[in-house]
C-alpha cells in the first residue's frame, strides 16, 4: 500500500511539472504585451511634486523631489546616480538613470527645478516662486512614467533630470546650468537627445522648435500623426527656444525640444496643477514611447 501511494504521488508531481513546462513553452510563443504609457499615473506624479512645493534650487522641496525621483526610478528597475556640479557658484544636482552600464545612444531629458520668482505674473504673485506644474513637473512626470513603461531595448537609453534650468534673468544666475554641466561632462556622444518641457498644458499645441534637429523633428511628429495626435503635434515651426536641448546642439549632438510654449501661465503664480491634463501627458508620453520602440 505504501509503495502504491508513492507511485501516485510521483505521478501527480510529474503531471504538475509537465503542465508547468507546457505553460512555460506556450507563454514563450505568445507575443509580449505592448508597453502602455499611463497618463493618469503621470498626472499623479505632477500632484506629488506640487505637494512638495516649488522646487527652487536648494529648497526643502527641491531636496525632497530628488529623493522621490530616485526612489521611483529605482523601483522601476533603473540605476540612478546624482551628478553634483557647481555653476556660477551654485551647487547643482542632475539625476541620471540608466538600465545598464553601456554608453547611452539616446538621452531623454527634462528639468525638475522651478523658477525662483514668478516675474511674468501681473499681480503680487510675482514675488513668490513659480509653482511649476507645467513648467517642470509635467516633464518629470512623463519621464518617470516612461521609466516604468519602457521595456528593455537593444538601444541604451538614459534619462536625465536637469537642475537649475529656469533662473535665467536673475542676478548671479543663468539659464540651463544643469544641462550645460551635464553636456560638458560627456565622454561619448549619443546619437540623439530628446528634451521635454511644458508638455502638460490642457490645450496642447506642440509646434516644431526652429533650432531643433529637423530630421528628428520630422520623425517624432510623424509618429505622433500615426497615433492620431496630429492636432497636438503641429508639423510646422513657431518658436525658437533657448532650452536644455541647446547645450547638446552646441556640442554637435542632434537634439529636439518638445515644448508647448503657447502657455499663458508661463512663469506666473497660476502655473498650477489644474492647468495640466492627464490626456496631454499621455499624448506626449505615448508619442515618445512609440518613437523609442521604433529605433534600431
């Protein structure tokens, strides 16, 4: 009787093993699920940053944002380093994320700081920092959601969150301090840099920026059109911007600035979360994700 029980148990175990093997082989034949960019989750990242307060360089909100971005990136499986630098006497911290130790071929960048004063505000708000929901938090939100949704690709991709982009025009400051320090530190040149800035406007109108690499522009805007986003990605130039893509261009690296500069709350106290749309974040995120997946 005991021998018979062992035979039954052995057959049952063998059956379980064979079933598991069959499921494994079947799953290997099935296509992997398509990566999905979640605009609602990205919008929650905007709200998190707004809860910290204005992310002006050196502030408590700035420090908390760095720690939060690092934790989100590590949770999504990225390796994170903090690049410390000093520009014009100001200490900076760029947050850099990689999946492997390979030199990046494509860099996705955005700035996470907000402006010291809302100097474009017509009222007393001009004496307070810019809240930075669209101008800062939206680009961070898209990059973090891309970090979660982007599968491992054959092309090494690097995510960079630049510090101190937004305080040009104030005494002792200049624009693009973080991206300038980052580009100056490069030992290899990527084949492309894609910069996201002010990409969450509820009324999204992203024109081609006239300083950007035209080949990259055409490819990204064509990808947007293929996804049905031709109304949001308008295939003609309108603005010439000084932005975080500028240091890359100056270094001979093809770069694109994806920016909606038709934003009436730019550098005002009204740049708040109610001006940002999860749908707009999704349009930009899905466009960039699809373009990245098409690269070889």
